[in-house]
């Protein structure tokens, strides 16, 4: 009976030590995550190499905040190449749409009321990014709202660029056949 109690005490002691080591590890991990969350909440760059995805995401977000929209879109595109989870893909597509939308808004309008080609392209790409975000996450109200804004801007300012019909060749047929 005494040896049975000794064996039980040894087993429970090992379980206690294992539990304490596990608790200390979890406290350390929680501390790291808390620091990381604080960095993200204060809109600072994540510089810890242990989190390359967050590093790139915060870098792209920072580029957008600094009005470097083209590089922000490129960085978000690089994030998409890493095959993130669908929920993150929706956020990335939404942010791509936001950066392209703002980039299109700062482009100038031509004298005849048409958009510059860069703005037209940015709006078209932003529309596709918002739609992709909504395909992944249909309940994203912010993406729905921004897509609606984009549609209203596109409808008001997107006149098709004039095309010179005289230089367009539609086929091999000569012009003027009966």
C-alpha cells in the first residue's frame, strides 16, 4: 500500500511539474501575442521575423497610409500568393480595393470629362477586388458600401474614351461592298 501511494505521489508530482511548465509556456505565448496585438492596434509595423505574414500585412497597410498606393497593392498581392486562409483573402482583397479606389480618386479628369486611363484602370481593378472580397465573405458590409460608392463614381465620371473609327480594321473585307 505504501509503495502504491509513493508511485501515485510520483505520478501526480510529474503531472504537476508538466502542468506548471505548460502554464509558463502559455503565459509566455500570451505575452508575445499581447505585445503583437498592441503593435497592430497602434498601427505600427510588425518587425518580428517570427510573424512574416503580419510583417507584410502591416507593411502594406503602412504603405497605403503613406499614400503609396501602387506599392501597397503590390504588397497585398504578394500576400495573396502565400495562399492565406479565405477570411484573410477577403480582407486582403478589400484592402486592395480600397487602395485602388483612392488611387483612382486622386487621378485627374481629362478636359473632355473622361477619366485618365490610370484612373479608369484603378476603378476597374478596385471593382474586381471588392467583388472578389464579397464572393469570399458575402456579409462584408464595408466592402458592399465601398463597392456602391465606386459604382456611383464610375457612373458619373467614366465616359468611354473616344475611338477613332477610321483606323479600326474589322476584317479583311474591303470597305464599300454592296
